[in-house]
C-alpha cells in the first residue's frame, strides 16, 4: 500500500511539472509572437513614411496632448510629411489658435495635407489653413469663419420670482457680461470689440494660409458654412478628395516611394486602475450619459468660440 501511495504521489508531481512547463512554454511562445510583431512594426516604421494625426469633435482649450503629436512627428526624421484629418465643427478660439500656430510651425519644416471629414468649420477650418494642400468631399461643411460669444441673461426671470442679486464690481466693465444683470450699452460695445479683434485675427490666419487678400477673405467670412464643392470654387480648399488622394499628392509632389506607408499617431493614455474604473461603467453613467443629458457636450468650452452651430 505504501508503495502504491508513493507511486501515486510521484505521478501527481509529474503531472504538475508537465502542466507548469506547458504554461511556461505557452507564455514564452506568446511573448515571442508579441516581440516579433513589435519588431516588424518598428522595422517597418523605421523607413520613410507619412504621419497621420486625427482631430475629431469639439476643440477645447487644452490641446497640449495634440501638440505633443505634432512635435513627435516633427522630430522624427523618417516622417516625410503629415496628413491631418479634421472632422470638427470647431470649438474655442484659444484651442484653435494654438493648433493653428503648431500647424504653421510644422508646415514650415515638413509638408502638410489636410483631409476634411463631414465637417471642418470655424476653428476646425482655422487649424487647416496652414497646410500646403487641403482636401475635402463635395458634401463637407467647412468655412464658417467667425467668432461667437454667448451669455445668458436671467435677470427678467429673477425679477418675476422676486429674486434680487446684488453685484459689486471694481469697475463698470468688470461685471460685463452678467447672468443676473442686463448688459449695459458700454458693455455691449466692449464685448463687440473683443469679438471683432478675434475675428480680425481669424481673417488674417486664413488670408496668410490660403494666400488670399484680407479683403477677399473678409467678403467670404460672414460666418456662413460652405460645402466642399462651394469652398473649392472660392479658394478655401484645393481639391475634392480623400486620404488616398492626399497620399498620391505627396508621392507626386515630393517624389516619395509609391508604397510609402501612413502611420497614425495617437495620444498616449496612461491610466491607473481607478481611472480605468471611472472610464468604464461608472464613467459612462456619470461622465457620458449624464453630461449628454445636461450639456450634450463632454468638452468644456470657455471664452469666445469659433464653432459652427447648426
């Protein structure tokens, strides 16, 4: 009996060793596949290629992560050009201005082609104009060159419910605009001056980027959007086309290899487990669903806006 028990124990130990080595072999094989795949992808991207950056949705004030992508592509000597895909109705003037300036800096050192999606208007158009070539679909909505600032006035409503809000300011312009007091004529004049100044900056950006006169752009810049077909006729874009056409343009214009690859650059996201949890079910319920109900927009917009509002 003792001999049979020892034999049984030895067989169990042998099974454990076999299972252990099978698991180790599996993990080694899996790690080898990942390593080879990463090596092949890295090797492929070591050669000359085009970088691609995508800008979608409303443009907020904090665009630092997107600027990092431009910087990364600019420092990489194997990047021979940039395809910027824009599908945005615009957003804050500040965010649009920062991305525009980054585009200007990039375009001075490496060529850029913009490919517009269904909409690339206001600040979405602002960031596009420094490119050497702009592509859009016939149905793309673009242009909408202008600036808007909105401030709700609840003073009439507060009067009806018998609520009075005392407001103490250091100067007559400090409390303009206010949600609890009507805007004074002087306040309206001051705010209009701000909008006019930012609008003037926008026109200059378009004029310089599209090589048009200030007066010509001003005639087009009454805030209206244009289809891609209309924009082509008035010089706001260069060609009806998509990413494939943009790649062909790079190959012909800058004598690149016909099989040159396009590598998309994406923002790096380093999440802790708590962040991961909040971005999961809890994040969807509170940050996604609730914000859509309350604001219908997850991007916070502060200050003046360059955005197309259908």
